[in-house]
C-alpha cells in the first residue's frame, strides 16, 4: 500500500502575508514586538515548545521555544555547538525530545512528514557517487511510492517541474560530481521540491559556495518565500543573514532571540550568544595595555 503524499500547497493556503512571519513564543519571557497574543496568529505553522534534546550527558538544546509562521525566510544562527543542526533534526523527528513538543499547526510533525524536506550539509554527501542529476531529484518521490511501486506519469511530471524550476533540466543526465557547488545545491533543492514539501529545512546551504552561487541561492530562497513556502536555514555568517534573510532565530543551546533579523542581531544578543554575555570591549584582556599612558 502506497504512502500518502501531499502535493505542494498553493501559496494562498500556505500563509497570510498580513501576519508577522515569526513571533516570540508564549512560553518566552520576552514580550512580543507585535503586542498581541500568540492565539491571534492562526497561521502559525511551526510550533517549537519547550524543546530539550540531550546527547548522553550533553544538552544540545535546552528548553527552546519559538514559533515560525508559514511563508517565512528564517536564518537559524548561533555559534558552533549551539544546537542549530540538532533543532532541524528534531523537527524531522530524528532526535527524541527529552522535554517539549514540535507541531506543524495542531499536528505533531510525524504526521506531517511529507510536508518537510531536508537539505543536508554538503560535506555529508558523497559527491563521487555515480548518480545522475535526474536520479537524485527522483529520490524526492520515493516516500510517495509503495515498496514495489513504479514511477507514474505524475511522479515523472513532478521531477520535470522541479528540474525546470531550478533551471537544471539541461543537466539532468550529468553525474553530480561534474557540477559546480552552486549547481549541486540546486540539485538537492530540486529533490526537495519533487517531494512535494512546502517546509524546507536547510543545513548550512551556503557553506562552500562562491559569491555568485551564494547570490543565486539567496535569490531562489527569496522566490520560495514569495510563493508562500517556508524556509529555515542554518547560517553561520551574520552578514549573509542580514543581507538575504527576513527573520532570524538565535540559539546558544537555549533560545536567545527571535524576530526580524534587525531586531535579533543587535549587539546585546550577539554578545549573549557568541561571547556568553561578555562584551569584547568591556572584558578585553589587552585593554589596560592599549589605553595605558607612559611617561615621556
């Protein structure tokens, strides 16, 4: 028996553009910048509530709560080891939760898996594996197929549409090892599209890309947002987040801030996330040497 599979949702069904794309959660002590309760945001699509994830004795996420609305383009920021990739995997159900829950609307994510697509970090992919561009994109249809089912006309059509949208139809017969970094990323974005997802979880999608490929990828993601798709991407470069993203979630094991990029990436939040609340200009071990005056 084949698994159920949801086609991409129409933008009008995905989000209400009049609503803010990202709200502080009700569990958060920080007040909402919009000054209305979370209950007044019925289109809130991804609810992460009081989530704790531990790897043995190590706490990767500590009671993180944040709510991401549909149709948003959100950068997931924080220092190394902050729990960014762990949060993506927790949304996918790959990590058990020690506390809390994750829902899409009113449903647990394990009931909504066809809506979720994941782009892994580039270094985890074997780019020398002998597989063509089209074969990679076809993998996006596998969750919809039964154990012994064959591709239908609609499956082939979904793959064709994904190749066309990412402008890689001409590369369909190439081995993935023959592609540039930017082209390789577009192949895996096309695989996510072919799946029929409308929520895209991207783990460091800009890593290793040159300036042209970075601009190209950012353009694609902004286009997806305009179509009502939801994108959450792990990003390391703060300047890149400021330039290309609308919203941000800042983590350092726990939730530091969430909201618009401009509001999240203020000096206080950056100091808290990256320096543990110790400002470099205050706790500078060389300050006395730099400011000292010596007799002539």
